């Protein structure tokens, strides 16, 4: 006879993921984006930007929305084989879209979204240790496409094989930094997992030991996943990056600005670093980083400001709407009784392991 576990308060979302706080976060980010729109519409000296926005091509904006949808679907495509290959596509869709929606309203470059996904997977019976490792692996695989692209494109542009002539500081230097970052990640497993913290160790020491073990083992798993050449992982990771870049490209075309694709691709990563700032939804950080980087690379200033504004509105609303639908479906799927899993008898361990990922989102929120 199969035992079942009735819903308990322990299976409710952590405080950072509760509906009221998520709605407050979405409202905050939406307000900030609204302020950016008002600045573009009313601030003096931005008449050229307003003129471009008024004459924007709706067909190109519709294309940009479709490309963003393909980017989101690529995220879910990559999410399932890495986190829950033994679960249904319905489960992967609910959790993956929820993670995307969380990433729209909380900073930390998508880490908060992965924390929400990790919590949901643990509630669905996945071992916390596996969730922690796979979260690191997913983050590295998703980000590796950016760094490899910068290394390749920066080198090609520096030696004149691709794109317009640009300073070596804007091509060779970012390429060198990307190569160093890739090398550092590949060397991480050599650090070893470290010694587990003793049972009487403090919370900080236990957290540091768990984080080191998760990062090292997660990096090792990321390398193994890539070596396995799972087509869903490869296509998902490439699609997420390519289509997101294509949204920005389509936004430029909506204003009649034909910016060289190499400028968009190389400026994309550098500009996205602004999303690391602890700002709700990255509003202001990503926007300023993208506009500044693209203008330095030679894109026209007014068209860049208009294109980035459209890009950011799409990047906020589409994942948020899809994420809200996914989160509601996720809450319903987790509300019913679940089979007792082999870690159900040790709830304290589950809570501590889950806190490693969830803590990022709680601090950010």
C-alpha cells in the first residue's frame, strides 16, 4: 500500500516566493520600467528617441515578441534534461516558466529563478543534493554560450575577419577575459569538494562547505553534460542565447537602424553585466549597460535607446506572464498529496539543503 504525504505548511513556498511578495516585486519592476518609458516620452533632449518610438514598425516589434517566446521555450527545453529528465514535459514547463518569471522580477542573473525551480523540484521528490549540483551546472551551461561567443567573435573582429573595425580594447580585451573565465571554470573541479563541516559547526561554516561542494560537483556535472552532447541541452542553450540576441536585433530594425550583428552580439554580453547589480529586475543596470556598450561599439545613440527600451519591456512582460501562468499551475500541482520519498523522513536536511539555493532569492527580494 502506497503511503501519501498530506499537504503541510512545510510545502508552502518560502517567504521570497509567496504570491504577495512576488506581486509586490512585479509591481515594483513594472513601475521602474514605466518610469523609463515616461522619461523617454517626456524628458527634454530626447525628441529624436520619441520620434523613433512614434514611428516604430509594429511588425518588427511583433517579430521581437515571437523571438523572445522562442528564447523562453529554449530555456524550458534545456531545463528538462538537466533537472528533471524523468519527469513529464508538463512538469518541466511549469517549473521552467516559473523560474523565468521569477528571473524577470528579481536580480542576480537568474539565480533567483533557479532557486524557485530548485524548491519546486525538491517538493516533487528530487534529492536536494542533486538540485544543488544541477543548479550550478545549468547556470554554467547557460552562461558558457555567452563567453564562448565573446571569445570567438572578439578574436575574429580583432584580426579583421568579421564585423566593422573596432578598437582592440573592445574586441581582443573582452575575448581574452572570456577565455580566462572559461579556463577558470574548467579548473574549478581541481579545487576538490573540501572537507564536510562537522555536525557542531556554525551556520556560516556549514553553508560555505555546502556551497563549495555544490560548485565543484556542479561544475564537474556541467562538463559531463556537455560531453554527453544531449541535443536538447545544446539546442536549448544556443536557442536561449541566439533568440534573446535576435530580440535586440529586431528591436533595432523596428526603428530602421541596421546595426551590424557583430556589434549586437559582442555588446550584448558586456551590457548584460549590469544585470548583476542588486536592482529589482535589473532595471537601470541592464538598460544602462546595454545602451552604453552598444553606443561605444558604434550603434546610433537614439536608435539604441529606443531599441533597448523595447527590448526591456518585452524581456519583462513575456516571461512574467508565462511565469505567472506556470507558477499558478505549479502551486496547484504541489497542493495535492504526494508519495513519500526517501528523504521525506528527514525534513530538517531538506530544509537546510533547499536554503542554499533559496537564500539567494530571499536576500534579493
